[in-house]
C-alpha cells in the first residue's frame, strides 16, 4: 500500500473559490477514477492558503494506472482547463508515503 500525499497552495484569498471550482467540476471525475481519498481538507493552521489530499493505492502500478485513466478522461481535462484559467493555484507538492511495518492499515 502507498499513500499519495498532495499539498496545493492557492493565491491568498482564492482557496474557497478554488475548492468550489473543484467541487463543481473536478470531484466527480477524480473520485470516479481514484475512489474516495483518505483525507481531503483545507489547512486550518499554518499555511491557511493550502489544502491537502491523500489518496491510497495498492502500489505504484495501481497509482499509475488510475492516474493515467483519469488524465485521459475528458471531464477531468475540462476541469484542469478551468483550474488553469482561474489561476488560483501557485504551488503543488506531492509526496509518496509507505506505511511503517508496525502500522496496521
């Protein structure tokens, strides 16, 4: 099992607009391909212009296959276009995590 931890940072004052854009246009196609995230939420302390989501995959091959299918989805591509046009995002950090051997997932 692997966890894909993603942190996105929005321009100040735009996170609510970005989250609404995602809710209206990105959530359905993304969840259709990736399933339900383990976590998806706005940062409340620290960098409050950020949000985090964590997706769970069986392994790197499962992640690659699901993300490739999502990337090919016209509805997801349309969302990416709307997001780029809006210009709310300024930074993205992706981290792949593997659980410690003593943690039961």
